[in-house]
C-alpha cells in the first residue's frame, strides 16, 4: 500500500512540475502597463508603467518580480 501511495504522489508531482505555467490566462482586460505579470500570477500596478519594464507583486512572503504587461483582449 505504501508503494502505491509513493507512485501516486510521484506521478502527481511530475504532473505539476511539467504543467505549463501561463499567468496571463487569468488576466482580465486592461490598459497597457497596468498589470504586473509574474511567472505564477499577476497583480494590478499602483500606477501605469512601460510595457515590459520590471515590476513586483507584493505578497505576505515578500515581493515577487515580474514584468509590466501589454493589453489583454477579453
């Protein structure tokens, strides 16, 4: 039984690791430079910035670096 759990956990971990990360898939329509896109999520910018510029989303664990996003169509 322990071996089955280990195999299942390993397969689940491999699926999560190999899954493509697309933080932009959940971004709502916005004006250029008004969102910061990180590898795993996004956040609204306090002020619009230049598209592609470095930015950060603040989390309880500290800032996460990203880049300012372009317009996203709905």
